[in-house]
C-alpha cells in the first residue's frame, strides 16, 4: 500500500497557493498518486468531524493542514477525539503559542515547515517594543514593507523599475535572514523543519 497523503486547506489565496505548490511538487517527483484526499474549507470553519471521518475511511498515513489559527486547533482536538491515527503536519500557522494552548495538548510533537528563525536583531527589537517574541510571518511582513521601500527609494515611483529591482535582489539582509530573488518572482528564504514540544517550537532541521 503506497503512503497516503491528505490535504486540508482553508479557502484563501495564500493557503490555496501553498497547497497547489506542494501538490505540483509531489506530481513532479512522481508521487502525485499518493494524494488521496484534497479538500478545501471556508477559512472560519471549525467543525471538521465529517472530514476527519472521511480521512479515516481512506486510511490516511499523513494529513497536511494548511489552516488558520482557530481552525487549526479545532482540527487537532477533533482528530484526537475521533482517534485519527494519521500523522498531522503543516506550515507556519503551527507556530502560534495561543493555538497550541487552545489545542489542549493535541498539537504536542506535531512537526511543520516554517521560515527559519528571524534574525537576532529583529527578534531583539521586536521583543523590546512589544514585550514578546515575533510570531509566524512577522519577519516576512517586515521584510515585505522594507523591500518595497528600498525598491521605491532606488527606482522611484515607477512600477516596472520597482519590479525589476525586486527581481534582482541579491544577498538581502533582512528580518527573515539573508536571501536573494529567485528569478521567477519569488525569494529564496531559508526554511526550517520544527516540532511542537511542551508548548515551544524546536528546530529539528534547516535549509538555506
């Protein structure tokens, strides 16, 4: 029996894009036939019992959750209540202390992929100003604004020149680390494999 993979995704542009990219990567790797469940749900949905029952019936090996806080902890709690044995994994929304607490222990040992830890300088400045550590996507949001500001300062208010500047960024030192433009309208951010342990987020592997 091949490894069975299931996707559960919120209906929002970013989450749908994440799942689509993962599915395409699996297909390119010749593993597209392992995806046996791929369903989308309204972003604010919190009742996943019917979906979990369907996933159990398909004998899932792993479930990839691309859900927002609120929905995420609800899925974990309901999966535990319904005794879903599949491994549950996901992305950056796992890195949310409030969500881990709301899950009541159901997220313990869950692993996920996120951007690598923000730079020490950004983390220190964020903590000094707000009294807590940066949450998921905080460093990315900071860099998005900073990159646009740098592009306008360099190229002026000309969208084509701004686009060209962003497409050629190299070794940019930002809140999310040091990275470059990929050449296909993306940035090659460092990533990390992490796990939830005792309410903390522990890095277990990284990639530049």
